[in-house]
């Protein structure tokens, strides 16, 4: 998929669950809505390891 801005996603919301998981809603390629899920601790670790 190719949108107006290549290689970019636009996060819209984050919903934290009691068990430590999060749901992240995001848009991609100017016409797709997506949902990603993961453990908040895993996401934070991945961000700070770079």
C-alpha cells in the first residue's frame, strides 16, 4: 500500500488493559485502520534499546 506519505503510520489511540497489554489503533497508507496489541513493558523495552 502506498499513501501520500510513504513508510509512516499515524497512531490514534492507546487503550491500556489491567493485565499490562495495550491496544494501539493507527492509520496507514491514508486509507487503512489497524489495531496492534502487545505488552506495554515489551513495547517500552523495544523503544529504549535502539
